[in-house]
């Protein structure tokens, strides 16, 4: 799993961010934690699912690019709305996938230069 450098987090989870990330790394079950990821189908932008989905053997965790972590399904919907609004405000478009990937690429380039 790869994480967006500026990971979106539901407000109720902000104080637990590091704990949640550690549990995800360790593969521990987390109740009602939803991951927002870039969709596998490149025609789509985002998808979200309960983190319990990661416990299924057929889930290829290495391919996941996590852009947000939400508190429940409603929280995931709110975060997707927030992400969409931010992308629109900055680009006047809705190409969320390419915007997030470009932001990540720029961040990684800045880190390399340091």
C-alpha cells in the first residue's frame, strides 16, 4: 500500500492517525474504518471500502494508493466530496485521479531534491 503524502482523514480520526496507519501496516482489523483509494479502473477516479476488505486473500494491497481514511461509510462519502471540491477549486475541473497523482509526483520530486 502506498499513501498519499497529504492523506485526507475524517475529523474524528485526526488524533488517531498514526495509530490507524500502524494498524493498517500490521494488518490488524479496524472496525468502521474506510479507505479511499484511487480506483483500479483508470476510467474512474476514487473508490472506497471498509478496511476489513484488506483481510481478504485476493486483495492486492501492493496496488492500493490510499488517499484518505474515513470514519464509516458516511465519513467516506464526506471525504470524497471534500476531495472533489478541493480539486475543482484548484483546477476548475474534476480530474481527481490525475490531480492527486501529479501532487504526489511533485512531492516526491521535492523530497528527492532535499
